[in-house]
């Protein structure tokens, strides 16, 4: 209830990036962009309150999360040999990360927020739940070591890459977007699969985590495989967002061109 009210205030009264959200939904073919935007802001408000709960409660995070059969199998394999998780801003991605960390050692490659006190609160809330964090710059060496120790490394595939040289263009929700090759590159070099994951909140408010696709590199993965895996992961997320448009963060500037 309070999350719904917070989301309605941000998206309705303040209208934070509301025009961008509705225009992006319309371009993607969402049937009712205005209604879809309202639902997205309500979901985002609930996620914000859940983050406060993460920081202030010692309750088991797994009470708010369910893994479907595909996700459970993928995480069992990750615990046996390591994995790269191609994550996304779907559902409550922070809650999902904390739940994954309760099953397998998890390193999240993260960007930092410009507001330092908000960034510190956000990072500490995740770290207190066992999520290891590393900045995007220079993350590959630490990520490879983490995977070699049979851990999972989560990297976002739905945000603008730091540099165009590291990216490939792909159709995504009705327009061309640049997608970071880093998750597929790490998987190819480490010889571990990519788990394309997504989360959504069900009617009870429980996060449902699913593995949309699992992509395993060949013994000698080429640049062609890296590109193909990156495009396939993006296509899988595209299908998920179209099926659950209120569960993805349409607010961010996904379709801008990276520098370089």
C-alpha cells in the first residue's frame, strides 16, 4: 500500500521522467502506456520500501523470493562450476541479488550513484546481505577470480555500456540499443555459462526469479560467439519485458549512445 502511494506520487504528482516512460512503452508496443507507466511506478515505489527493509531487518530475504525450476537448476550448476549472471533492472533486482547470494557466492559489478550518501546506503544494504560488490572499471580480473572460485558474477545487460568499443548494437523494445559484451566475454574466457535472469513481483508481492536462457560457451569461444550470446541474451530480456512491462525500469536512458 505505502509502496503504491510512493510510486503514484513520484510518477503522478512529480511525473519524474513520466513522458520518457510512456513514449518508450508506446514505441515498444505496450497496449496502454499510461496504465503501464502507473504500474511501473507503483512497483518501483514498493521496491524502494523493500530496500529500506533490507537495510533495517535481519529477517530471511528468501521469504520474499521464489526461484522457479529453471533458476534453481542454473544456480545449482553455478555453485558447482561458477557462472555469469546476465542481470537486468526487472522486479526488485536488489532483493533478487540478495536472495541469489544466499545460495551461491555472488559478486555484483555495479555502477555508483552520483549522490554519495544514497549510494553508500544502497551499497551497504546489499553488502550486509552477503553480496560482494565491485566497480565496473577494472572489474574483469576480480570477476574471473570469483568465477574460478565457483562463484557467480552478476553483470547488467540493460544499461548503457561505458564505451562503445565494448558494445554491440541490438534491437531492444522497438529501438536500437547498445549492449555490453562484458558478460559474454567473461563467460567465454572463464569457460562458464551465462544465466540470463529476470525477476517480477507476483500478485502476493513475492519476487519470482527465472532463468530466461542459459548460454554455454564452446571450448574455444570466438568473438562471434560473444556477439551471438550478447544478442540472444538481449532478445530473451526483450521478450520478458514485453510480457511483463510494469516489471522493468523504463525510466533510465537505455537507448542513448555510449562514448567512444
